[in-house]
C-alpha cells in the first residue's frame, strides 16, 4: 500500500513525473490550475501505485512525498 | 627604546600583516611589489598560514573573498595593472560588506606603463576601484614605518566597518629600506563574526554572503545603509598630518613619496622666508576635507605635488570649493620631482601671492 | 513510512526554475547527499552566476555568492581558511567553462580539496539562451542564430576530458539526469565527490548533462530525449578519472 502526497502549489506542470511512472498512473489535471497558474499533476488510480518513487525522483520541484 | 629593524617597504607590509593576525595571503607576481609575495611565501608555511600564488589577479582577489567570507583577515597585493584586474573582486567585496586588505604598490601607466613609481591610481583607489557605488578605505604611507603601521590600521578599520581597505603606496615606498619599529603581534581572532559563512553547525539559519538584490528597493536600502557607514568612517577615521601650517600662507598638499620631497622643499623655502606648510593626507578616502577647508580660510594658495596629472588636485579643489587657487607640481611615468622643482613652484606661488 | 521526501538540506524557498528544468533535480541530489552524509552544519556552498545564481537561497547550509566564473577561487579561499569544512561549488557551463575556465583548470591542477557540481546544458539560460562554450555544433541559440558554426564559433569544450589531462584531480565523472536510472547514477557520483573531500582525497568534479527546455525550445519531455539523441554523443557519460580505481 503506497501513498503519494502532492505539494500542489509547487507543481509547475512540467509532466516529467507523468512520463516517469512505469504504470502510467499520473496525469496533468483537466481544467484546473494551481495558484501559480500551472496545471498540477494528479494520481489517477491511487490503488495501483506501489510507491516506487520514480515520479518523485524525476520531479524537479520536490512536489511529491512517497509513503509505503 | 624599541628595537628597530631595517626593512624594505614591501617586506614591512608583509611582516606587519602577519603581526596584525593575517594568516591568508593570495598574490600574483608583478613589479614593484613582488617582495610582499616572496616574504609571505617564506613566512606563512612556518606559522600555519596560507600563501598561495594564484593563477591570476582575479583569482587572487576571489580567494581573498573566500577567506573574508569566513570572517578572517585576508590580503592580496599587486601593482597598478594587477589592481585593475582585481576591480571586479573589490566591487563584490564591497557589495557583500566583507573586510579585506588590498595593497597597491603603484607603477606608471596607463596600460603596461612602466615599473617605476607612480601615484596614478589615485582615482582608481578613491573613486571606487570597481563597478557600482562604493568606497574602499585608502591609506597612503609616506615611510617604511607607515607601511607597517598603516597595514595594521587598514585591517583594523576594514574589520570594524566591514569594507575593503587599500594600502596605496608608490613604488618608491615599496622598494626603499628604512628602520622600522614593528607593531606588537596580535593573534588571529579565535571566534568568527556572526555573519560569517563557517557552517551552521545546524544551530542557526544559514548565513549567505552575497551582493545580489533583485528587489530594487532592497538594493537601494543596502546602498543607503553602506553610505551611512561611510559617513561614520569620514567622521571618525580621517587621518592627515600637518607640517608648519600654523602661519602658512601657502599650503602644499601631497602624500607618499612626494610628501617627503615636498617636506625638503618646504624647509628650504622657510629658510628663504616663505611661509609655506603642508597638509599630508594619510587617508585618501576618507579625504581630509576639514583641515583643507580650515586652511583655505587662512592661506593664499595651495600647491599639489603628485606623481600623476593632478588627480588629487581635484579632491583639494572640491574640498575647498575652489576658494583659493590650486597649482600643480607633477612628474609622471615613473619620474619623481626633485625638491628644487617643488621649491621653484613654491617660490612662484609666493610671488603670485594667490 | 516515508520513502521519499524533500531533503532537509534544502530550504523552504520555492525554486524559480522554469518548468521541467533539471536544475531542480540536481539541487535535490546535492541536498540528499548532504543529508545522507550528515554534513549540513559543516558545509559551505558557493553559488554561481547563471540560472543557479539563487542557489544560495535554496541550500540550507551556509552559502556564498560568487562573481561570474570565480566560484572555484572563492571555494579555494574558504577551504584554505576552514580545511575541516566541506566546500562545494555549483556552476553552469558559461560560468565554469567560459568566463571561469582559468579558475576551473587551476583549481583542478592544484588538486584543491573541494567538490564541484558542473551543470552542462549547452546554453546560457539566465540571459535568455545564448551560445555556451558547450553548445553543440549546429545548435541554434540567440547568438548563433544560424547554428553554431565551427569555422567562426569553434567547437564545444568537453570539460571532463580536458581536466583528465591534469595529474591532480581525484575524481571526474560525467552523468545525466534524463531518466530515473541516470538520476540514481548521478546521485552516486555526487555522493562520491563529497565523500572524496571528506576523506581528504582532493579535487572532485561531477559534470551533469542537463536540460534547458525553455531555451532549447522544447517540451520538458522532448528535452530529456534530446539529451540522449544530441548531448550524450558529444558528451559521453562515464568516469574520466578515479584515483581510487588506479593501481
């Protein structure tokens, strides 16, 4: 059981985490912006996340905390 | 009586710096100041200090910046063309409010110029040797004894006001030998100042040594704050020497080697009944405006004796608000006026009567 | 149990970098290494001029801002003043390989016991995308608008290879951060570069081939692919010096 927490206000919507996820579980939010005007990332199917942290490793902005 | 040692001016600077507690010297060979580096190269390794021959003048001043960032005394020395290269680093030192000593044993310029004595870096030193709005303390020794004394003083003031200091000597001062009474040795400070970048030990928020302020209002504030400090320096630290000024009708203004030449000329002129005296600025920044203003009330004229085309003359005229005529006696390119040349100018000034 | 979070050696300041800029990853790796080695309180960092100029706000250790290219000279001064502290510089390609090349080579030649993190993204980012000493042949930048032409603009400089001609350096390695595996390798190299200093082994430099999506004019993902396609053929990954491995 893994849990991802996003510091959404730090997210710049670059999408590097989206491509890093081996299961393709991340996506940029649809029709929603954070305070800075970026499209933040979301975990689409949380139950499938194994907490491999690939997303967090590729995130340039320390947005993602991973718990297992 | 204190023991006197016969020393070359450049060596006196080096020894005095060590006695002041400086343990970090970075330099690059250039005539006529190389003896400072050579002295440090011999001495520093034996007292646990650092002597490093840097790859360039620019690197040397930045190594000084590194040591200064840790709150310790550091110095570099060079001569005119090398000082121009250090200008970048000196500006950063000023911008980051770091103390340091820069020794400039001046030679003739511009360009590669020559290797004989000069005072042609007066503007460079006093107008801020680098980009931006700032000053460095500028001290001008006129004897080997003062080379030693003002080295210690420069470190003391640099640390007190957190600003770079420049010992502005001319090639003559660097090369001449005279007996010196060396100052009492001081140990390097055991504790680093609160602002220094020495590691947080995880006990405080990080210190940042920096001169970048992207917010214009903040940058303006740092400039204002710095100039408040400069005002205190001008008020409390201006140094000069007066010679036979009590009844003087002509005031010679000169520093360094030309002050010594002028002194001989003044003694000779006095023998001829000419009432002439001298104000010798010891700090060139801050410039001794007040004694010059006071003199302007009494004397008929001023005579600047310099090894440049009249750079200090501008400061004298500014200080006295052009109240009295200011004449110039100068030689450049490594030439030094003889006492007779100065005397001739004094006689001329006496005849003109201001 | 938390298995991944922002390292403690980074402050709470939000990175100013563009979306997808790999400076953020490299900052984090340096901070992770500082955390793992437990040296935050004993470390003094030197920030460059360039995109990473504000690095002094991001690292929680004591920091010094350098003039453009002078970080290795400043690091030398700091290390000579405080030999027991850990001193690192963080520099870009213009800073380290152009205006500061003299300081870089000389500091390496002295074998100064400092750690240099060299971020090579083949462009001047902060000033808006001008040609760097490491820009590729044919690369279009603001100051090579027709592509870098070796006839008039010369060839890109390979820093690790150049420094490997010197006797003194302890460790020179080129890494990149364009995928998870490469990020892990980059961290190993950075950690080694810091460990070398702690063990008094001397000069260590890690060159991180990095991406500048904004000035390369690409999406962040495309920029990472461009590293594989264009940057790595010019800048092959690998260890160019490791005195530990020499017999």
